[in-house]
C-alpha cells in the first residue's frame, strides 16, 4: 500500500501519505522509531517501485478521499523507511506536482550530503530535516546510523541545502531522556540550527511506542529548557509533543485503510474506535486483524496503540 490516509499531521494539517520505501529499509535505526527496529540497513539508493505505480496509488487514494469529502493539504513522503533511498524520488515529486497539491518530504537527512539528493529534495514544497544531535557520540547513540555514514558530511549537506532551497524548510529534533537532552548538547544543536535558519524548528518527544522501551521523553522542565535554548538561536521554535487527534480518513475499505495507516502511523485505541464509527463498522474488524497477525497491540504512556505487523522486506539489490 503505497498511498495512505489522509491522516492528521501536527505539521501539515491533513496529509495524504506516500510510502515509497518497503517496510523498515532505512539508513538509521533510531532508538525511538515508532515502527520498531530497522529490518534492513542501507545507504545505497535503489529503485523500489516504478514512479507510475507510486503516482497511480496516490491518484486513486486522493480520488477516494475527495469523493468522501476528505480534505487534503499535502502529499507527504513519510514512508516506513528513509524516503531519499528511493532513486526515483525526484521523478515522483515532479509527477505528483501535476496534481496541484504541495509536496512534502520528511527525511532523516542522512543522505543530504549527496548533491543528487539535495537537488531532488529541492523540487519539493516543504522539507523536514531530522537533526537530533551534532555530536558524533550522541548521534551514534540516538540515531544508530549505518556504519558508512559521516556526520560532518550530513551537517555540511544540510547547510548547503538550506542555502539553496526555495521552499519551506523545517527541522525536527527528537528529545530522548538521558541521551540528547543535556544543556551542552542542546546548545550545540541550537547553534547549528541558527546557521541553518529553518522556517520552524520543532522539538518533539516519543509519543508512540518506541523501538527501544527505554527511549522515553524528558519531563516538562527539560522540554521547556530545550525550547528556551533553541529560541535563543532560531526565530520560531514549536513543540511537537501533542497528540495529533483522531481525524483519520475512511475511504471505503476498512481493513485496507486500517492497515495502510497503521503501517506508518500507529493509531491510539480511541482513534480506531472513532474511525470504525465513521466507517459504520465494528471492533470485530480489529479483532480479526489481530487474530491473523496483521495488526499488533502496544502500550505506551497509559494508552493502547495499534500498529501494522511489519515483516522483513525483500532487498531490491
């Protein structure tokens, strides 16, 4: 399922997601990843889906959403893995822009040191770069990068991209207690973001079950301190620590919609209940998906979440 949603986004309003990478193929194995541990580590770009297949999937899902009265603010590349690993990303962005909706890409920035990646991302309307750390040891602990990646190249590439990008650039820094939430590390990140000059610098904490159970967000006092430190260097800092809400779209296929959304966007129990009510369906759908092993249940901060069961991907070569 390449296209999914629309889903409520804390940054993009209502976005139609594009899953252009097979499950959990990534250049990072972040300790806080909401989709669990990375199944296939790689940094070599490859072809995963034909561009026409990606665009057709988006058009079909968009058509269903529009027929059911669902608004779409963005077409967003936010896949199971790292979107810039897709060698067809630039071509896909160009084709999708013909649909007359802004295109967003949420990337971990691991390949931003490559000129081809910067060029392709440059054609998007909105780009989010992950920047959790600028210290080598902290970066390796929180993002657990593929061994060939180089932090200096990533930081230099981010500066080059920011200087040339004509769209809206934002950054996201995920705070994990005891890892990257110290004052010294936050000050270093803030100084770098001051050079980058993003439109917004988001501070986030894990809000869904993380890959490692110990990867939890800091308390409110630390979050506030982080905000103040970043605000000394960046014009606009925003928290990204709230719940997105329950306005998930129903496009006519209950099981397919649930599986496509939860593959990249775990849903809280109350969100699933509201979704089923709007779809005039019953909780038995969830029970059946759980029984078949297609959906899994997870607890986090007193809430029950539902996630699609991920399986090891095929290597495209």
